[in-house]
């Protein structure tokens, strides 16, 4: 019964005012809000992090120069090399079951 009464009262009352957010300082880098002491520490930290992200290579948003791949080519594995060999032999007309590998 008490829980039902609490739900009814909370539904009828307006939400608490957002006045307490006015006393917080907003970080210009991440837009989060902090009290004065935490804001001093955080804003310095966030400023350094933002500078690092701006110059760090390979971050999202940075594009590779045209004509170059973003990731290096992978070396072929034994499985892919055998598959390629079998495909080539099939295209040549050789029976893949007769191919000898590693002789």
C-alpha cells in the first residue's frame, strides 16, 4: 500500500528543479559538468587528452592518403596459398586431386 501511495505521489509531483546544475562548471572539451574543485582538475586533464587525440595517428576521422592502404597487406597463410594453388590448377584443367604440394 505504501509503495502504491509513493508511486501516485511521485507521478503527481513535478520533477525536481535543475538549479543545482547552474552551480557546476561545464568542461569546454567534453561538455560534462563538475563542481569547482573537480572542474579545475578535470579541465586540465581533458585539455591534454583533446590535444593528444588531435595529433594521434590512426584515430577515427583521420583518412589515409589517396592511393595507400590504411592497413598493411597480410601475408598469405598456408591454407589460402593451397586454396589459390588448387584454383589455379582447376582453371588450367588439371585434376586438383592429382596436385602434389611440397615436393
